[in-house]
C-alpha cells in the first residue's frame, strides 16, 4: 500500500475515480430481508439479480489515523414503494464518524443511533453531510432515473457492523408517496 501522498481525479460527470484498490458490487440478493414489501422483493429478484450499487475505495490500514475514502454509486429504482438503498451499517467502533459529499443525483441519508435518535438528510450535488459518531447510515436514491453518487471519508479503525441493521432494519423507511418521497415508520423495525 502506498505510503506517500497521492492525488487522483474524481469525476462528478461520469462518476469515476482514477485510483482505487477495492471495488464492491452489491446485487439485489444481498438485500434479502431489508425491503418491507417482501412480495415485491421476491418478484423483482425473480426477474434477475440486478446490481443495486457499487463502491470504489482506496483502502487504508485499520488504524485510527488513517482515512479510507471512496465513491459510492447507487442506482435508481424501487422495490415496491421503497427506493433502492444501501445495506446501511453502524461503524463497529461506534465512536467514529464519516463525511459524505454528494456529486450526482438526489438522495436521502437515513440515520439512527443505538439510543433511539433518528435523522434523514437530503443530498443533492455539492451538498456535504457530516455523520457524527454513533449514527448508523444508509443511502437511499430518490432521484428519477439517475445514479446517486457520493464521495465518502471515514476513520481507518471504524470497521463495519452490518449485522445490527440486517436484524432490526432502520427505524424509518423512505417510500414513494403520492406527492413524492415520504419518511415512514418501518413496520418491521426490531422484529
Ligand atoms: C460507505 C458505504 C457505501 C455502501 O462507504 O460503505 O455507501 O454502503 P454499505 O456499506 O452500507 O453497503 C460508508 O458508509 N462507509 O463507512
Ligand atoms: Zn460508514
């Protein structure tokens, strides 16, 4: 791993990063149990295991002073009335935050703490979101036919706890309502 300063290009036009050493593609099958409309999920999966999002990362050692960073590209679409979204996670070391910078598209970031606080922030190109320590986070693409592209930076010692969200979900969902995106209670939260 390079331990000298480096630069790279981040394109907000075609959502590319000219330097990365990790590439993740998450398909619909990785989201089993997360969408509230199970029938809609199974029906969509039956038509094919489509890609929901990709992540390009410059990985760094798992040390507190390091800052892994990368690009998250979440495609548009819905499962029933629920928009395509990332798995979402707590950081394994809860006392670590993260910065998201939106480059493209239209999104909502759904967040909550173990103590029961929740928040939803909207992202449009140019907007930056600061996620403080303790807040689990999930990206939701509410854009019309456009990828949601965000650049992120988080501490190297953070780690990822996916299990808590896989089991409980987030307290709030973002669904398509008659007048656009709506934040609603997750009927399956904690179940
Ligand atoms: C982001 C996320 C990325 C994909 O880099 O990892 O958007 O979401 P999931 O990891 O929830 O699948 C981040 O928050 N890193 O800590
Ligand atoms: Zn994170």
